C-alpha cells in the first residue's frame, strides 16, 4: 500500500513539473485587492490545488459531519439502554 501511494505521489509530482515546464508564459492575476505576477503553469497548479481543497471541505461539511452526528446519536442511544 505504501508503494502504491509513493508511486501515485511521484506521478502527481511529475505531472505538476510537466505542466509547469510546458507553460512558462508570464501571467498577471488581478484579484481586486492585490495583483500577482506568476507563470501560467504555477497558476494552473495553484487553481487545481485550490479546487481540490474546496471540494474536500464541501464533502466533509455535507457528508462526513452529518454521518459523525448520526454515529454519536446512535452510540448515545445504545449506551442509554
């Protein structure tokens, strides 16, 4: 299992390096309150990472937390009997 995780991590790292290397164009991102100048590859990788983090938080808030609450209630009712 560790080997599979290591291989997946290395594949993702290689894909990130490839995306960064193939997109060296400089872009300016104006976020309203600050302007950031970076390469297109870095901007794409950061946007993908941000999307994964937001998706994980939404999944945790909509699925994991309600299931934890149900489990706590079930354990209380079982211990109360």
